[in-house]
C-alpha cells in the first residue's frame, strides 16, 4: 500500500501472516469493512514464510482433529477458490514410534483420529519397511499413516490471500509495526501503527510468535511463549518421498517439497523468547543431518542448501488461543498455534472471523479461550502431539 | 578390462584415461564445450559457465552422487560420471521439447489449477520437473578421511593474494595461523599451517562469553566435515565474475571470464575460437592477454580503458564501446550475438561461438554477512561490502576482512589490505599511510543505467533467464513487481530467485538492480536477503560427522 493508513477502521488485524490475512478475507467477505492488516515486516517474513508446510489430521485431541479435518478440505479447494496453487499434495503423514511409550502415544492418536471418522492406518515395523523401502526402519516400533494428510507450499497461499484481501478492499500495510494498543477501560479503541494513531473498535492479535508482545501492548498478560525452531532444505532431487515423515523420538519431520528439496527440522532446545536475527546453530545442522542419515542412510552425499529458523507460538497445553479476551472487550486472539498455525489456518480463521462478528462458533471457551489460563481453572485439554 | 578400469574413468558409456592432476571439466573439454546437464524446468542445454564451482551448468553425477560440479573435482580411476536431467542424453534430450512448447515459460503458480480432479496429476508432473538428478545411490566409498576439529589462534579464509599476505603477517608476529582455501594452496607463507581444498560453508557469530571463539563449518579435501575454531578470523574469500541479463545468456558458449579461463587457458585450441568479449576494464584486458587469439570482438557497457584498447588494437580486434548486448542466439551453441549502441542506433550482428563476460567482479561476502559484520551498499562496486573502521576492522570484535571480499581491487591493493589486516589482527598498530583505499561508497553501478535502458528498448522474445539454477524468468520478476510485491525479500519468495544451488550469486545482484529500476528507488532501499548458511551446498554426511566439542 502507498500513502498512509486511514484514521479509522472497523477492524484492525495485527499480523500479516496466514492467520491475519485469512481472517481478513473471511471478514471482508462477510461485509465487515473497512479492515486493515498491519504487518511489521514484509509479507511472509514471520512463521508463515518459515514453516515446513505440513498439513495433518493426526492429533491426540478430537477437538484438534476436527479443526484439521476442516482445514484439509479447505486446502483441497484453495487453488480453485483463490487463483494460486498452494500445491496441496496429499502424500500422507507417517508417524514413527521408536519406544513402547511412543507406540502407546500413537495408539491414543489412532483412537482420537478414528473417532472422528478418518481412516488412519496403524502399521508395524515390517509394514513400514515394505511400503517405504528407502527408509531404514530398524528402530521403528510402530507407526501411523493417514493418506489424506499432506503438504502445502506456504508462499503461494500467502500471495493468494494477500491479493484476495486487497480485491475485497482490505488494506494490507506491510513494514508498518504496531507500537501501542489503545484502550478505554475495558474496551479497545485503536492502535498506533507505523507511529500513526488509528481508531478501531475491534482488534485481532494474529501476530504469531510476537503475539505475547502484542498482548502486552494492550497491557495484558498472556500464556504464549515463542520458541525458536530450526529447519533446513537440501538441494532439489527428482521425487522419491511422498509422505511427510515424523519421528517422535527427536521430533524429526521431513518431506520432499514440490521443488524437490527435502525440507525438515527437529527439536533442538533453544531458550524461549525472541532472538534477533533468527540464527542457525551448528548443533542443529549436526543433529538434523544425523537424524536424516539415520532414516535415509544412502543420502550422505546429498547436500544441504539452506537453513533458517522461525518461532512456534507455544501455549502451556498445546492448544491455540482463539476468541475475545475476557479482560478486554474488542480484543480478539488468533494465536498460540504452536508450530501448526499454517496448516490449521483455514479452520481457525473462519472461526475467529465469526467471533469478531459476534456470531456463535463451536469453539469451547474452556478449550480455546484465553480464560483457561487466567482463573483457578486449569486447562482440561492437552494436545501433546506437537512435532511436525 | 579390470586393468583398464583402474586407469580410466567412464563418461557417457566411454572410458577416458585419467590424467592425474587435471580437473574433470578440463578432461571433458578438449576440442568442444560439452553439454553436461539440462536445466531444471525447461531442459535447456547448458555448458560450463563459471568455472569456479558456483553455477549449476557443469553438474554431473559421480559414482551415484548427484550435482557434483565437474570444475571442482579430479576424476579417479574407476569413477562413473553421468550427465543429469536428460534422456536419452544431455546433447539430445527429449525433455527439451518443453522449452519449445512453452516459449514464454510455465506458470505453475497460477496455471494447472483446473479441473480440480486433474490437479493431483498436474502436481505429479510439475514435481517431476524439479531437481537435476535422482537421489543419491552411492556406489563408491564415502570420504576416506575422518571428520576433524582444527584449532588456531588466527583463521584466514581464502588463499589469494590478500589471504596469503594476511596469514604471513600474522604468522610473522609468532601467532599460530591456519590458512584454508577451497583450492590447492601451493607454497603457503612460511610457518603458516595450510589446509588446501577446504571450503568454509558456515561462519556463525562468535558465541557470547569469554574467551571469544569463532566456529566455522567446513568440508575437507575428501568431503569430510571439518570444524574450525579460532579466536580471530580474517575473511579473504575474494570475488567472482558476475553474469549479465540478456536473452540467450544461458546458451552453451556464454561464460564468465573465469569460466573461459577454466575451459580455455593453457590450451592450444580452446573450445572457442570466435568469442565476443564483454567488458572494458582490467578483467577484459586480462582475457585479451590470455585468450586473445580466440577473441573476435569486444563490447563494453561503458568505454574501454587504455590498456584494453591497446591490446585489442594490437590483436586487430574491433571494439564496440557503450553497447547493449541484446541477444545471443544458437541452441546447442552460441552462433551469433547482437549489439545495439547505448542511446540508440543500428544493431550489429556478430558471428561468434561464445560470449565471455568480463564486465564486473562481485565479492564473496556471504561469510561476512553470516558472522554479523555490518554491511553497506557500495554504489560504485554494485555490491554490499563490510563497513570497516580506519584500520580495516569490521564492527565484530575479532572479525576482519581483506582483499576483494572487502571491496579492495584485485592485485596490489588487495595484497596491501591483507598485510594491514594481518598486522591488525594480532594487535599490531597499522600505519595508516600504508592503507589502501577502497572505491567510493557513493555512485551508481554502471549496470543500473544499463539495465534500465535495456528494459526500455523493445524486448527480444524468448526466455530471459534471470536465475539459471531454477530457470526463473524476467517475466516472473516483472509479474511479482506488477502484483505489488516489494523489495528483494518478497520477490525472492514469490519467484524463487536466489534459492538455487548457486545461492543467488548470479541472480540476486541482477534482481536487485532490476527492482531498483522498477521500484524507482536506490538498491539499498530495495534491500537484500539474509545470507543463510551454508555458503555453498554441503553434504549431509559432512554435517552429521562434525565432531562434538569438548565443553
């Protein structure tokens, strides 16, 4: 956008990633304008441009499975609806367990996924070995596979939503950081965007890893904790691996993208918080390469092309924070999505848009509301299947 | 047969005798420039281009390992060398029909969406177009040397004039100095430990805390992982000859000055005999000096310096100053090149068999970016360079830059900067009077105006390849710009420019200038992209074997 933001919008969305843009599109379609999205960096500079593109419906909690199942059907329609190929490719997700405890976790996953009517397969080591012979399945004690899971290429989805939002009249202000949330007692009144005072009665916090900071701008505590995760891509090859692989033991996830690169990461514990420059560590390059060669021993000569990192916007119970803040009227959360915001974005943003419009949603406040972290009540639902 | 295999290597089903001490590319390039690989998306024929292990135009599969740059290795007896991304052969490849079927490119972002039931099939086909080669199916042994950790007080990266001078000076003060270079290191300065054929791929900032220690990830001569540790690092990684945007700039026969030297220097009959030399400065005159008998004409985006003019006139080579190189034609080999005078005028058609690009040098600054040095746009150099203090130190304690990587002109200035930095790195005072100077920071790069003019003139049809690694076209960049994507970071992600195997060395400098022209703002406002590790692709095995450090 050129020029300057207006003095007033009906809705201001903080964060121009997949959640913010998708929410803006849903709101604009419902005729809720004028709407502005404020993004402090460039398009896709946050986790929306840094994730591995996985889209899965295998979870431990039925509530997450339901969101994910809706997201998968939305991703299937996306190319037709929005004019860009996000290359949603349903190559399946293969979870690998390498201990009795992990096998038991996959059994819980199977129960939750099947209870939602999805045909997840429970596989033995032998079945994994015969279906994916390029894998060294020696250490596998069990596996699950759901063929309708898949991967997207994140960037085109961002372009599609950016352009769709603009066509619908949404103003998307990139390189425009929000530095203050203005409130009048118990309700929001606007914000400072790019140093300029903008009135808005409704504000959506869709700032991903920076959500806790944005809540703090409104004087609100939050349960979000950004944690930095690293990822790399190898040189491109002709296709040889269809599913996304997840190994529970070390959180390894890897898939082969439309561009032929193997893209993946694994859990390396970095101290929580934001770290300037989003660096890459030698420790990650070493452990990720080891893990990959462990599963694919013949790939030793394959070269790593690019490494980067990004934030998971984690919450204590692994469930997102969606809906209006109980302490501040007009301040809506669309955050706390851990490392899974991109994949769940179609389902999450639709619900957030509805709640901004004051419509009823199926979001149980005890599961998704920020209130679950504020009172004496503790979160009842725990989503433990976090890798990939 | 077994006896034979021990002294020969196999290429395209034929046995070639191994000539010890000679690189693979040289052995494959005798009378003709070989087409070793087909490009990623359009299967365009590609022949050696940069000669320095950066580009993707001489990739081969060696003993089942894909994407090996033939200019960087020596063949061993029994090696099996195969061409990539081509069937039945890289010379006659059926995939090449894609290039003709889609003269203005394939738009996979917006096309191939309908009908939705066909989409999985489309995606399967598009996926097949990615990548040069099949996944590795190694047939040979892995690295014959174990991974290692090497420590030094001062680590000098790069064994050119600047690096050697720096290493020698630091060592002269009794400090333990390690000098690494990607190529051979003949006769290193006395007392300096030398590690030849060692490539530093990643230099993160030193971890906070005392004592300060830099760690660098490298590969050794056998491809093994090497972890380097040093308190002080001098980056003297040099520069490379940059590319140029014009239709046909990826055609076999178009190459950089270094590429031409790699395939042609020292041969009585180089694989080109009627080359168009593009460039009018020191580099061009060097090419005239070394390959003059194979040069048919010389053109320059600006003028010619007196030395180049004199040499060309001695050789009877016609000069075309202030020219736009509008096009190179020829499919499997350049046959002709078209020049237009800048500012307008009649076109000139030249019958040539190659185009040698010697118009600009670009610094290898990736390690400086990675290590956290403050970098600034240097207009006159057309590149980002480290900001140095009056005694040539970067803003990062313990990190120094010398030679062409720091923007000093090659030769005497580069060496003098190495001497100064070598002294400074070990805490000796530097005599300010001895310091060489860099070109001015102000000014606009010559190519900025050149490209603005090129894009205003009626564009030749056909594919304008901005990124040859991923076959990304000028039209795709323009599409991104016209749709409202702003700055290099967004356009990189929209088009994929800068994400190929050369790590953006050939496409990003041009993309920066193109965006600067379209967005009508100077290059530093268009920005740059974060220089992600590794500097060049590094094998998984080398990373996996990196030693754990004792804590």
